[in-house]
C-alpha cells in the first residue's frame, strides 16, 4: 500500500482522501500552516508548519519516506511551489494521482505531484507541469501547456493550444478560448471568458475578461 502525506488540511485534503481511496493508498499524516485548522479526519494526525514536519520526520527514523501531495488550492500557486520544493529536499516523493472517472489522453504529458480530479479531462498532447490541480469537471484541451503549480478550478474549460504560466489560478467555470496565453502568477475570476491573452501578475475578470488590477509579487 502506498503511503502519502498531505500538506494542507482543508477542502483539498478532503477531496484527495476520496481520490486516494481508489488507489490502495493510505494518508499517514497531514501538515498545515494555519495553527487554527483542525484535522478533517479523526484517524489521521495533523502537524503544524515546518517545525511539526521536522519532528514527524525525525520520528520516522530509517523508514522509507512516503509520497506527498500539496493539498493547497486556490490562488496560492507560489506557496504550493515552495512546499513542493521543501518536501522534495527532505526526501519525500511527489506522486501524481488521477481519479478513476477522469480522462487523460495517452499522449498527454503529466508532471510530478499533479491532482487530476473527478470527471476532469486532459486531452491529446496537453502538457501539465508539476503539482498542477485539474479540479472537478475541468477540461484541458489538446496541445495546451499548463505551467507548474497552476490550479484550474471546477468546470473551467481550457480550449486547445492555450499556454498558462506557472502559479496561475483559473477560477470556476472560466472559459479560455483557443491559442490564448495567460501569464504566470495571474488570477482569472470565476465565470470569466478569456478572449485575448492576459499578462503575468494581474487579476482579470469578466466576459470578455479584462485586467482589473496588478498583483504584487
């Protein structure tokens, strides 16, 4: 049985626990940056921050390190990336998980530690970077390239040959038309229709989507 830790103990962790139940996998520990969060699972211990992780890791001794997933969604791609790199440096192994109801084309390229959730689609020759979340019912169409640590929220539709920069968040029910580029670290608000390319480090919203403010990095 594969053993996992999850970093993040709120909604995304609950979704991943359901997914992992199909994969002969066991969550052995949860980690959370926010000390007021409590574990959503009675049977899984929760530790806080890097200090809690270091204490837990020390207790593992020479036991083989488990796989990990970063269970932090929303517009926190940069935070997800920092945790991903930290856990790799500590010897843990990122593992991609795919819900049994999802579709992934045989010639799609999927990075490490991705989360492809229920009834989502990753279509022909699409490319996902590391720790990408393709959330419930979302669609990533042919030849689209999705950068590291992107979150595509539920029921978003990414049409063909789109390019999405790293750390970007695509909100629920967004539609991105073909051959559009969305810059890194940007946020596309829920329900938007993206008809023109969007620069990096901005928030955009509407139909058609327009830049409404810059995001400081």
